[in-house]
C-alpha cells in the first residue's frame, strides 16, 4: 500500500481490527524493551534475585490490571485512534491539554530510554564511534515505523518476538545444561551472597515503588492505548491478560542470562556484565541470536512509541489547531515528525548518559502521580472536572521539590499519595459546594 493510497486511520491502526494472537505479539513487541534486557538484570544485581523476580511481577500485574481498564474504556468509547481521542471526550479543554503535554513529555522520555539502551549495546558490540551505530539505529527505526506505519510495524513484530523468544529460551537452556546448576549457585553464594537475601528494606521499597510506577506507566502509555482501540472488543481483556502472563518470561530469562556471568566473579555495572556475557557466549549462533534479540527488543519498542507519538501529535495536537488536512497531508506530517523526533532523541542520547535504572525511576514521580487521576477519568461517568489532571501536576511539582531531601522511592510514594490526597480533598469540597447550592435553591 503506497503513501498515496493509505488513509491516516490505516497508517495509525492498520486496515482491520486485530485478533488476540496479533494483539499479544504487538503488545509484547512494545513491552519487551531495552530496559527489560538491561534494567531487570541491573535490578537483580542491585536488589538480589528477588529484585529480578519482582521486576517481572510488576510488569505482568500492571498489564493484567490494564485489561480491566481497557474493557471499561472500549465499552464507554468503542471507536478511537489514540488516547487523545478518549481524553478529549472525557475532559474539559484545560484538563485535556494538561494531559496531552504530559503524554508528549513521557513518550519522549521512553524514546530516550530506548536510545540509551541502544547506546549501551552499540558500545558493547561495535568497535566504531558511537554516533555511527546510533545513527543507523535511529535511521532504521524512523524508516520502518515513522514511514512504514502500523502495517510495517506488525510485519516486523512477528520476527522480533520470535527472535526474542528463541534467545531467552535457548541460550539459558544451553548454558545450564552445559555448566549445571550447582556451580552457578555456589558461585553466587561466594561472590554475591546478598543476592539470595529477601529481607532487605531496599528490596521492598523497590517493589512497592515499582508497582506504582509500573501501573502509572502501563495505564498511561500511548502505544498500549493505540493497541487497545485496534483489538476486537470482546478479546480485549483476554489479550492483555495473556500478554502479561507471557511477558513475565522475558525479564526472568534475561536475568538468567546474566546469572550465567555473575557467578564467576564480581561485577560492578551493566557494562562489565555485558563484557562477561560476550566471553561466556562462545558459540557464534547463540551470540548472533542474543544480538538479534537485544536489537529486536529496542527497535520494536522505539518504533512503536515513535509511531504512536507522531500519530498523537498529528491527530490530537496539530489537527485541532489547523484547518482540515487530507489523509496524505496527515501522513506526510507524521513522517516529518518522526524524523524530527528521531533526530532530537539521537542528539540527546549522544550527549547525555545517565544510569539506566536511575533513568527508569526518574520519571517515576510522574507515573505515580498520574495513577489516581487516570483511574478516576476511566471509571467516572461523563466529563470530569479540571482539578483531576491539575492534581497530578501539583503532585509532580511537589514530589520533585522534596526529592533532594528524601530517597527516590520515597518521592515516588509521596507523588502518588499527594495526587490521591488532592483528588479526595477537591472531590469532598465539590460535593459540599453542590450540596450547599441545592440547599440554597430550595424554597
């Protein structure tokens, strides 16, 4: 289908509604990310084996819970292209634009995280300047997702998910059959005994904060909402639930990949672990499989998020501000936006390189603050008041103000609690005001 013959709806959603099988593949292609590959092992190194298990459970539970939200959304709003369409129907203009701005910021942050994951793998794999590897990565993602649209994204998704499954199943299986379990267990007890401890305060803080961040991120994700409107309505809940159940395999398997390395000695960060992994995977077939898996995870997530963000900007930001455009003009704008966004993230990735796990939780205050408002928006009837999205903004600002004085986990808890508290206070005041108005109008 050429650029001239496509409609904008086909660019965003594809030509037909998808069933459960393709829906699960599409969700896995989005949520098996560069952070799944790199941050789940890093959380295991920092918080122990149960940190890796907890990371897997957080994502699975969040996807499962989103299935209930998804069903409610499709019942109330059967037809839509993006989350922006739904928010426009449920919010007044001020609240709508507040959440649209937050959506754009969080989506750019997700793209930057994937760029950082690509940067880490490029440094690990290629003996070339970093900008060369990153340029080809970003160019590929812009071409296949930004220009190709959803049809090409789904065309790549099956291969990407198959390569990820093959790597996370075959590589650990080959290694543990070859080496055995006992040497690995003895090595962890010798070099990293803390990894087997469960009663660590930091571990529980990580898990509770991770649940807040995970729920907020999954419930407020552009791509998940876009897939929600593509899936047949009667299959929404089962599709998201099964995707969560299957997703849990990936972070656990990626953690087992790095267990293959850390039992042989001390490692300080993800770069040293990657170098050790390269020495362990001596068979060329398995090394190529690992490389394919890693880049499939990063490109599928980056491509899906880039396409969703460009679609949101065209459909929900540019279109309301301009005169009516044809489908071909909208698609051209989406392609141009994909180039601009890809270039922006490329430059940011080259000049800024924070720790991946810290980067993942840096936006935790935002997602935690959004959790209560998005639930209220979904489960309320009719349009909701502006104080609901405003409560999220106030909570985010307050949490970043106190962040230098508390731990990163405490600021995440504070953000979610502050948002909920502001919501409750405003709701109570609104009810009292309405009741008083009714009393005054009675004769």
